[in-house]
C-alpha cells in the first residue's frame, strides 16, 4: 500500500517536501491513508484534520 500511495503522489506531482493536509474520519480507509502518509512525510509537514460527518450511527 505504501508504494501505491507514493506512486500516486509522484503521478500527481505532490511534493513530499511540502505541507499536505489529510482529512481523517476515524474509519479504516482514512486510518490506512494517514498511516501511509505518516511514513512518507516528515511530521511537521503532515496536517491532519478530523472530520465527523455523522454518516454512520457510531
């Protein structure tokens, strides 16, 4: 998965040395993306935004 995320970033010209924001809902998909980005980015460049959209009755 890490290679797929890295390839996606490269294909879309997203520089891993610039800040990036990622929305995090707490679900498994956004957690997987966040963990992958955390391995690819320096901590001070990764900005996480928690989003509670209330689509599920959790």
